[in-house]
């Protein structure tokens, strides 16, 4: 039986050359780098750029993982790291996701926190503006991380 869906792995929170190398050697399709002050894996765009340089142009796609990114962060990411995709984990509207895609020229992954089928239904509003969806477990109430 054939499925219309394709599953691939993104290894997220990479912060060292060794972890990037292990993810690539392990067959990851995507490498995720976090840009969120409250995360212990938070990086600067410049640090991420140094990690991405050895794999740039290869088969593995790079992802800037953000939460409600402002235009200044988008511009800084595109000037330094130059990710293939920008993942947004915040309260972005479809209009904001479109703005991010247009401003950056990169594809956008819209992440959704899910604990029930109705949470998955939110994705339909983003079908024309997000290149991919990511469904993640909903964090515990009051958590600092999305």
C-alpha cells in the first residue's frame, strides 16, 4: 500500500560540529538550529552559520527553528546562516507566515502543538502559505518552551 505522505527526519537543537556530523552521517534529511532565547540550545545566527558551512549545498536541508520571529531576526538569519527553511513555532497567523516566506525567500515550516484532533485542524488555514507542517506534542501548561 502506498501513502501520499512522506516521512523524513529532522534532528533539532544541533549546537556542535560533532552533532551536525552525527546527524548527517545518521541520515537526517533536515538539520535544525534553534533561535529562541529560552531554549538551552539557543544559538546566534553567526554560530549556526559556522555549523552549517560544511554541509551547505549538500542533500541535507538546514532549518532555522524560531518562535514568533520578528523581521530583524529573519533578515539576520538570511544574511548569515542562509537556511533552506524557517520553522515557526509561535502564534503566527497565515498572513505572517506568508510575510516570512516572501521576506526570506526560504520555505516555511509551520509547527503546531497538538493534544487533540482539533489541534491538527488548525493546519488547514496554512495550506497555501507553509511549505511543510510539523506536529509536536503540546507542552505542559506554563512551560517556557513552545
